[in-house]
C-alpha cells in the first residue's frame, strides 16, 4: 500500500460513514509526540526528539557482573616447606625405626628393579643398566657406603627409607637411623649378584627430578 495514501486525510463523504473527525497534520503530530512522551521512559543522556528521528531504536543491554568474592579456587593449596617442618611430616618416629619393618619395602624394590632392567640378564649391556639405575627410585634398596671423606661413614649398610636432595636416610640392622650425605660419598647396591656403584656427587637431586633428567656418560674422579 502506498505510504501517501495511508497518511492522506479521510475524504469528506466518508467522515459521517466512519464516524471519525478529521484532524489537521499539526494536531496529529502534536498528539503523536505527546503519546510517545507518555509511553516511553525518558533517557537520562539522550534527547527524545533525536531518538524519535531515527527509524530504529536499539535498546542497550549489559550483562550482570559476576561476584568474584564468592568464587572459590578449585585448586587447593598444599602445605609449604615451613609448615611441613613444623608438623614433622618427614621425620620417622622412634618406634618405627626398626629394620624388620622395612624388609617388605626392600622386597618390593627388588622386584621393581628386576622389572625395570628386564630381569638383569647376564647378557645385558652395562651402559643400558647404568642408564636405568641412574633414573631409578632407590627407596627400599640396601645400600653400603664404600668410600667417603668421613671415615666413620665407611661400611655403613642399611635400607634406604628416605632420599632428599643432599642426604640418604637409612635404617641399619641395629635399628638405628643414619643420615649419610651424598656429597663426597660412594655407595654400592647389590641386586642378584650385580653390584652397582652410586657416586653421591652425581646424585645431588631429588628422586623425582632425577627420573626426568638426561644423564651423560662421563668418567668419575675418584675420591
């Protein structure tokens, strides 16, 4: 339908038939503006006339902000080093410092090393076994101090119960807990007749870090 026909005035012969009263264009514009003012909420920052001059009015929408204060962290924090020392987590109680209590751990370690080194066959390459043992976990192994700059450590034998970055903690057959520094010490480990030597200067790392490190085969200077 033509827009001019819609906006045109009602013919005079139809005024009585339709029962409407023709109004002038000025009165119609005044009525329209008054109707829109009453129907629409007056915005605070915009002029109503400038908004009505456009064909389309875009309503603004803003998403509600999330309350970050109520959001809890999914990742829980563990204890720091000071809290662990205060709680004595890494200390073995005197009643638990018994050699026979750690013999099952030694049996598990022997089976672990046999599986790691493919059974320790006599035909196995020494370089292959060396690379495997350098990354192995020695908790439960029976180690012996064969050389050390401190003569009192030489000959000490026991089950390794704790390994730290710089020390080994072993339980002897006399049920005594010994702390042996890795630096300037050489240890021996025996598995099914195969004896391997551990140079403590090369082992000054945590067991978890050592398992992911790539070692290079180099000669070692004797103590």
